[in-house]
C-alpha cells in the first residue's frame, strides 16, 4: 500500500486550466473517488498521478517519494481505462500476462500470477478466449486483472463502468469494491456517476472547473455540503430562489419565496447570507412527508404539475410560487396532475446558500 499526495497541482492546455491548484491526500488502502461532470478535470488529475501527463506546477508524492517527473513505468501504478484497451489478437491469458512478460518474469511465475488474478476476478476457465468472445463485463474484468497482476502500488480507474449497461454496472461496481477491500490496495477512481461514487468510496473529492469543491465521506458531502455546487450535484434536489427574510435564533434562516416562507440552515459557518439578500434553498425530494413532523418543519403547499412512477416511489413535480419542487411519495399514492398537495419537510434538511454561488457553480453549463 502507498499514500498518494498531490500538492497545488496545476495543468494547463493552452489557455485552459484543466487542473487548478488541486491538493488531495489519499490514505493507504483507501478507495478515493474523483467525482464531477464532464470537463471538470478529474481524468487529467488521474493521468497526472499515473505519469501520463506532467503538471505545470505542484508536486505528486507516493508516500514520501517525489514522483512528479517520473515516467509511468517507474511509478508502479496499474490503470484501467474507460475503453478497456484490450489487444484483440491476444487471448485473455496473453492480455493479462503482457505486463509480466515486459518485466521478464519466469514463465512459471507468470502463469501462477495470471491464474491467481483470473480467479480473483472470476474469469477462471476463460483464459483461452479472445476479447471478441467475451461480454462487456468480462472484458472489463480482463482489464482489471491486467492492472492487478503486476501488483501495483496504486490502482487507477478511469470511468471503468461507463460502457456497461445498468445491471452490469451494479454487478461490476460490487466486484471492484470486493476486490479492492480484499487486496487493500490504494485506489483512485474517476466517475461522473454520483451513485457509483457514493456506493464505492471511502472518500470523495468533488471537482468542478478544475478545482476541488469539497472532500469528504459520502455522508459528509451529502449532509454537510459547503457550497451550492456540491449540494446540487450530489443527489437529486430542488432549487428554490428567494430573499432572506430573517434569522431564527442562531440555527435557522428564513427565506421568503413569493408570498410564502421556507426555513432552513446555512450549512457552513463561513457562508454569509444577509437579510434582504437573494438566496437559494436546496430541498431533497426524499425528505418530504405527508404528515406533520415532531421536529421543526416547513409546510409546502402547491399544485401537482406531473407525476412519474419510479418503482420505489412516485416522483411528483409540485408548482410552488412559480417554481418547481420535486417530491418523492409512496408508490401507492395517487396524486393526479392539477390537484393541490400539502407536504412537510424538516427545517434542518433545507440548505440555504448565497445566490451569487449559482453563477460560479454552473458557469460552464456542466450541471447534470
């Protein structure tokens, strides 16, 4: 295992700053995910760690060793690419063994290690097949086996599941999680899929516009976002715009939305939202209830605009003071469009941010 550290790393492509003073610290044996929309700089950051790109500024460390200018083959990393990159003219065995042959290991040692890793990724018995004879999930396992067989210090995965269908994605992410925990190998994973990141990761770094927005565990990021981008990118939400009306004690802030009011919390102590200024309230759809709550709550009344059945729940789009709020209800509920609906949401689950964060959060139209 190894600890990976990036210190103020910058990478430019012409006038574009792809990676903007990124600092991260990945612990021994951790599965650490770089999460963000397309074009945010996460893959470039991964390639810098691998040695496939060199930073214009900053340093990269593996433990205490400065590897910033080392070529990839001297870093001992294993990388799994988005497109698998398997050689079609080689069998599964030959694809997996290739890195060991380059290292000139004895034939018996190569065979032993290849068969061990094929058992690990559940491909034993398929070593003589060619990539074209495999399913997408099997090809992804070959790519993973090829990265693992060289016994790398760090495993790097660049959106490895994006080419798989929904069911295979779930199966493969469970396999990756199992293998990573079994081997306890330091792993850095890149994805734009929020659910994938939250299921797999010990910690997540959310990126946008080349910058790190926030680093934390999935629960920390979801429950305590430090800015509007993190709050709205991670998980489904509704954004309601209004004006700060008042503060209730030290805990709650009241936002006026048309003729109504929504009470919430400011999630970070360094966020300044003054009375009379524009603000944005973020509401999670699963937090709503049809019954009043024991804790302080908001009452949201509106007209049902549309409903969608989504297996575990009914997704309701509610028109509220000219804005839309998404509410998840029990799948048995029948709420036809045009009908009035009253729901309740805890004040503590509503996050309030300064309105000026909106432009910074979505300045490159990258929101999903």
